[in-house]
C-alpha cells in the first residue's frame, strides 16, 4: 500500500494536469493527455510492485516517454518536454 506522502506527491502532480485541462492551449492539452497516460501507468506499476516512492515517479515517467518518443513528431516532443518541466518544478516544491 502506498504511503500518505506518496499519495500527496502524486496528487500534487495530478493538479498540474488538471490545471492544463482547465486553462491549456491545444498543444498543452495534447501534451498533458499524452503524459498523463504515462504518469498514470507508472504510478499504478509502482503501487503494484510495492515500489511506491515519490523519488521513482518522474524518472520512471521520463523512461516511459523515452521508450515511446519515436511515436512523436519533434514539435509534439517539445510540448511534452515542457510539460515534464512543469511537473519537475512542482515536484521540487513538494519534495
């Protein structure tokens, strides 16, 4: 079972996605939706494997995106990287 600290960390990052849905441009919405899929999958895998650690979330998301980046146009990858940067900024404040 995930710790309260892990759940709080995940919720803080989920708020970034929610804010983009409310106020983002089309490109930001695409990047947010794409990245949210990777994020949700990573969080679920960490919880299932009893590795629910805040320190593992973003590196695992980066690895997941890296494996799939061949599916993306360079412009799309730039938007996804910008979204990752936003997540990292929030993560730095939460940690």
